[in-house]
C-alpha cells in the first residue's frame, strides 16, 4: 500500500510541475503581448482582446487545477503518514 501511495504522489508531483510550466507559458505570452502593445508593435482590436481575455481565463483555470492537485497530494501525504504511524 505504501508503494502505491508513493507512486501516486510522484504522479501528482509531475502533473503539478507540468501545469506550473503551463502557467509560465501563459504569463510569458501575456507579458510579451503587453510589451508589444507598449512598443506599438500590435494594434488592439477585437481578436487581441479575445486572446488576452482567453489567456486570463486559462490562467485562472490552470491555477484552480494546480490547487486541486496540491490538495490531492496533501491527502495522499496524510495517508502515507498514517500508514507509517500504524507500523
């Protein structure tokens, strides 16, 4: 049972790492868009507004996903601690 929980914790840790990289991608895209706008390289129109709004929505959804994965990881860690305490 202990090995199964450790394996699940490793899988969750990898998922959190992947989603954190995705957050960095979204932040980089938003930052690049802001700097391009400041330097007058892009023009604000309907499409750029939709892209910006969708990036913000994706950012919040991904952060919510990371929060849930971390909760699940904490639950697994508590189960592992209970197993160690029983022995």
